[in-house]
């Protein structure tokens, strides 16, 4: 049972990382980026392809991939955020939702063409160690540490740096932030860049733990979206906790029932939560 | 709706009905059948989509529910019309449950929940292998001729179009527009907004369920990904939104455009059909982004 709990903790940390990026994008720009999970799959594919040429360790590749994913984030901003600046809030949410879904579908086909249908696995052998009679896989423990550190660093970035403060100001009041000299376009572009980096890292971590299908991006996005809704849109702590909870639920569902029923249970719980959650309802 | 729009809508519906009677075999027959089924999905989607402004990413839930209910009816030994009646009954109950769950949600939350419900149904059907055939799908024997299915589909489209027109002209249509403009203001003037949403969503759900049943009857096969298909939901969404014309004409023109584009994509660009569909989505989003809300409303 404790082994299941530990497994849930590892999976939950990756979900948390994925959801934190999505929450950042929603909190600052008010967009539901359906291509978020596909960016995670892209990172996993890039990592796998790079392993052919250089035997990078995941952590080294994570550092290397950051500027690349920042650039992807900037590009994505030009497609799913910038064109809809003149629309009202509800219309821009819908337009960016449709545009990001379009990007997700395009990426899925590119992944299948590039990588084939085979699931992407970047597992590398790592020693297992014993702690209080529990077998702890070393790789998972390291990845858990890295995921926690990434979320921690992102929180520090948002709270302590000028750019982070600008992002938070923009999330609170766009017009007031502009009056204080904050450039909304550049700030939101940076926020999406940061969110994309987090998605990329989540993809690398996920593929190191479990095989990731080329068409699994939308599935990951949906789980991350539900985590964000459950944890609270626009903050980082809530989605991080909700991500961990989802990891535990998935692990326990797989342990208690069959693996195939996991998604049914998880999605049912998430929709139930969404329906019961007051912020989703008309007050 | 202006007079020319009404006339144009009648022309499209008449052409589709006649085409369904003339072409019911071969490639053209299948294409006309797809146009009619997608037309039913788009017109039914448009009822809550346009009047309430709700973006559903899971309209295909009702299509899948209808298909599986009908398939189970036939598998249990019922003949065609009792199975269709059973589908109507079961679909009504399931659609009511789904609608009651989702009617309280707004905008992004609603879109998200509909997508979640679509996946839940897909997974449930995959899990209940002993009833639904699981991932392998459900096969049913051919009961009537292709000609009958095409005509039934055309009748369903006409009935859905009539529902669209009657709903938008009824007081419930006006209530739904008020609800879309401001739910708080609508409640203040005494509009039962929740009831309006439920009625609107149910009016959209039932034709989609029946479309699923007729589609299965003609194709004899349904699987979880084809029944509860995200692509089908997006086709309905795009068809309803892509042509900025109010009333029934918008989704009808939209479905002609999107289904034709979809057909070209499937036949000419095999392996990249999702990508090209994604490009259409991007195009639709950019089109919306080119104009301000006021400009779109004026059009």
C-alpha cells in the first residue's frame, strides 16, 4: 500500500508540474491552452531523438531544452494569444481554445509522422535504494526532487523577480499594470514561455517514468486542465497540490481496480468536482 | 432571419432531401449521408451554441449514446423501429442526466466539462466490454435498405431544422438570448435561466442521439472512438461557427463547407487529416480574431 502511495507521489509530481504551467498561462492571459500536453510530448520526442546522438542525462537535457521551449512559447503566443487581443474576454477565451486545439491536432499528426505510433519511453537505468524497508526507484526520486525544485523556483521567480511581479500584476489588473509601465504583450509572452518550459520538463519527466503515446498530448492537457480547475485557476500552490492528489488517485485506482478503469474513475471524479465546484457555476 | 436567408435555407434542405432520395448507394450516397448527419449535428449544436453562447467540445456524447443505445436494442433482438423508440427513451434519460450535470456551468468550465464527459463515456463504453464490445466496437446486422436510412436521416435533419427555427422564435429562444447577454439580469426579470439552459441543451441533445442511431443503422458498426469522437464534436462546432450568418443558414452553409473540406482532407491527405483539420480550426480562430466582437455581431 505504501509502495502505491510512493508511486502516486511520483506521478503526482509530474502532473503538478504540467498543471502549474497551465495555471500560469490561464492566470496571466486567461487562456485555456489545449496544446499544453502536446508540448510535453514534443519535449519527450526531442529528448528521445537527442539520446541517439548524445547520451544526455534527463537533468542535463532539461537545462539544454529550456531556451528552446522558451522560444516555442514565444511562437505559440503569436498564434494563440496575440491575434485575439482585440476580442472581449469570453470571445478571446473561445478563440484561443479553438486555436490551441488546432495546434494540438497539427502537432499530433507531426508526432505520428516523425516518431511513428510507438510510445515514447526515455527510461534510463538507475539504482534502486532501500529506505525503511521500502524500495525507492532512484530515477523517480531524483525526478520528484527536480519537479519539486522546478515548482519552487517558479514560485520564487513569480514572487521575487521584476518579471514575476509584472506577470502577477498583469494577472490582477491588465489596465492598471499597463498604467504602471508594464508591457502586457511582452509580459504575457514571457509567461507563456515559462509555461511552455514547465510543459517541456513535465514531458521529459513523464517519458522517463512511463511510455508516452504520440497522441497522448490532449489527454495530458485535459488532466492538467482539470487539476488547474480543481486546484484553483491562476495560482501555483493549488494545482501543485491537486496534481499530487490526482497522482495518488490514479495509483490507487490502478491498484484497487484494473488499469483500464483508471481513466474512467479519474475523469468521473474530476467532472464531479467541476460540477460541484462553485466557481464554475453561475452564482 | 432575413427573407433571403430563409429561402436559401429551404433550398439547401430541399436539395439535401432530394439528394438523399436519389443518391443512396456508392461514394456519392455516403457523402450525401455524411452531409445530412453532420448537418443534423451542426444544426442541433447551433441551438445552445448560438442562443446561449456555450461552446461544447463534447456534442458527440449524444451521438455516441444514441448509436450504442440503438446497437444494444438491435443486439437484444428488437426490430428497427422498436430499437429506435428504445434509443429515444434511453437517450432522453441519459441526455437529461448529462444536461442536468452541465447546465450550471459557464463558458470555459462548460467546454472543459463537456470534453471530460466525452472521454468518460468513451472509457465507460470501452470498459463495459460484455455489453458494448469494448474497444473492438459493436456490429449490428443491416435491417432496412440504404434508401430508407438516407430518407430517415433527411427527415431527422428537417425535424432538427424545424426545432431550431421554432426554438429561436419561441419565448424560450428569447429567454436564452437574454440568458446569454447577462444571466444575472435575466434572473432579475424573472427568466428561469437554469430551466432555459436545460430545455435548450435537451433540444440539441435528442436530434444528436437519433443521428447516432441512424448512422449506426447504415454503417452497421460503431466503436468508442468513432461514436464518442472529438473530431465529430469539432466538426459540429466549426460548422455552426464558421459562417457568420445568423439563424439556420449559418450551420447549413457551415456543414457544406466543413464536410466537403473534411472529405477532401480524408481522401487526399491520408495521415495528415488531423493536421489539416487543425489548420481549419486555426483559420476559423484567426478569422474570429481579425474582427472585433462588434464587427462580428454586425455581420
